[in-house]
């Protein structure tokens, strides 16, 4: 899995879950038929949103994005479907490489951490799943957005 493919997959998944959540909101608030769509797709979107943000940070560190571009990538997850144009923007500007740049001897500690994660991929995937679960549980503990 290249940085480009990983980031693209999460950007598309984030946009799809936005569409599902918006459909659920339509059913709940416009047709007033069911709130099941908001419950189910809200949770799915929340999980994918968190995964997108974590992957954005990993890819940004590895591909050496500026802080501003990293924040823009993270902010793209907030408005519906904005991850898609951001992914196109990042790809066209060469911000999404076909190779991972981080190496164990990279100058930055964050790049060395990403290199370690890439060298221990199964553990990295496990840590990603645990991080998404913990952050999702934290979000659930805080409660749903007001509205």
C-alpha cells in the first residue's frame, strides 16, 4: 500500500460515509420516517472520520507536508465531500508519493516513528484500530453533536 493509495482510499471512504450520513439525516429530519440511518451511518462516519484523520497525519509526516497543508488535509474532513478535492489537490502537487519516504535513519523523530510503523505493519494496523476505537469511545462519552 502506497501513501497515495492509502490516502485516496480513506478520502473516498470519508466522502461515502458523509453521503450515507446525509441520507440518514434526510430520512430523520425531512421525511421523519426513521432515525436509524443517523444512528448507523453517524457511527460509521465517525469511525471513518477518525481513521482518515490518523492516516492524514501519518501520510503528512511521511511525505513531509507543511503544517499548513496538514491542517488543510485534516480540515477537509469537516465539510461534506471536501476530502475528495483535497486528495486531488494533494496528488496533483506531488504530495502523495508512490513510495514511503520515512526511514529508520530519517532526521526527524516523527519520520523515524512512521518508518518503525511501516516496518511493523501488523502492529501498526492493530495500533490504528485501537486508536480509532479509543477515540470513538471518547467521542461517544462526550455525546453526539448538538442539534
